[in-house]
C-alpha cells in the first residue's frame, strides 16, 4: 500500500493536482519509510526542475527593533536576543552585498527590513536600492520583504523594478493568534494579494518547529496553494534565546524532510526554497533536501549566520546538482495544456459544460 500511495502522489503532482488530506497526513506520519517519501518527491522535483538549484541571498536592510510581537522572531517587540540592531543601510552598501552574492551564484536578492510595514521614506529607500543593485546586475531578480503593504505600495515597488514580494503566512490560520497578536493571518493574506495584483511574483511560505500539528501543516499548505505563489520558502525555526519560542527544539531531520516532501507534492511546479534553519535541523542530511527543494538561500539569514557559501556550493556539486544560471527559467514553461479550445455548447452539437 505504501508504494501505491506514493505512486499516486507522484502521478497527481505531475498533473499538478493536490494531495487529499489523508494522503498528506500519511506523508508526515512515520508509517511510510522516509527514503521512499524522498524518492517519490524527487521524481516530481526532477520532472519540473531537473537537477538545477536556484541560489538566493538575503540583504537585511534594517535589523531589530520591530514593533510586531511574532513569537519566533529575534527582532520582535521585547526580544532579548543579542542580534544586530541598526537602521537602514545605504543603497550603495546593499548593492555591494548583493554584487558579492551574485558573483557567488545568487540569482535572486531579497531585500528585507523589519517593521510592521513600509512608510513613504522606506519605499523611496527601496526604490533607490533597487536602482543601485541594477547598475551592475541588471539581470538579477530583486525580491522585497517589508511587511504589510497599503494602497499603491506594491505598484510602486513593481515600477521600481522589483521582481517579487515575499510575505510568509508562517503557520496555520487556526493557531496564528498563538504566534502573533499584533496582526492577523488575514492581514498577511491581504498583502500577498496586493502584491500579486500589482504584478509582483508572490513569494510566501512557512516556519515549522513552532509546535504545529500535522493538521496545521496540511491546513497551511492548502491555504498557501490557494494563493498560487511562485515561490514557497520552507523555514525551520531558529530558536533564539530571548524569544518566546527559544526553548523549542523539536524538529528532527526526518520531520524536516517529510515537510519538504509534502510541500513538493502540493507545489510540484513551484520554486520550493530551502530556507532558514536548514543547517541546524537537517544537519548532515542537507544534501537529501536538495532532492526535494529546487532553491535555497546562500549565505547568512536575517539575524543568524548560515553555512559558508563555499560549503553550500560543494554540497550542491557533491549531491549531483548544478547551480541555476541567470539565463535559465526557474519556473516551468507556460501551461499551454491548460488552454482548452471549446468544442461543446453553442455552435456545436454537444451539450454545454454547465
């Protein structure tokens, strides 16, 4: 039955169909052998992305002192974590950091700033930063992550040359209030919809290891799929001392890989990104994760250090993968198979599909 279930999941994913809740919960349970789950997810990954790995990097534009109280975040209101705290870096400094990452293989640069959402001065700063980055690297994708957006801001970012906007849902709607009280799950959904409507590529994912149940994980995957993101970062909680979740060390490499496999089945042709916490929780099994995720962050994260970039590039090569070049398309080709010419109803002898 296990082989039949996994074959069914693969077949569905290749047709871009979502798993049933029962199938999804089976992937997360330990009743199905881990390596069988990874092998099945890998078949889907290879179909849509071959053996390419897209590299992304983060530029933390403004660190710490956030007014929001997200329990997982070292920059949150009331955080006692001894992370870097600074105001906005200059566009020139951001361009310098971005250029270094691009030369190391990064195809996307993510500009992130702590805070509830951007004000007018913040939008202008990002506009200037995008322009500075594009001087030497006009081909690089620029993703922006500034929190909750208001009217007209997404359009400003798109006009400035931003490629994508990132705003994670983080956890299921049912338990969102347990993680944050200063904004809602619905606020996050609204921002993603604003970004998408403005023509920005939607990027939204999750953080796991915060006490969520298997049902929460499936609920979140379903909610994300409804938003139709182009990229889905999968983060694993980095338990910073001085935060409400600093005591949580419940993830295992097995659990992380099952979550990644599940997200590959839910998002077969979407960029699934191996993100924060991979080094801490996957440890020596990081190369296995590359058989599920087709994208990963290179270098450091917002407030924690990542694995050295040179080690990441060796890991990618040793696992038999290649770094995706700037001129290669991350997402699969246009879905012409979804365009069906009408041959029933009015003007034909066949009944309408109503």
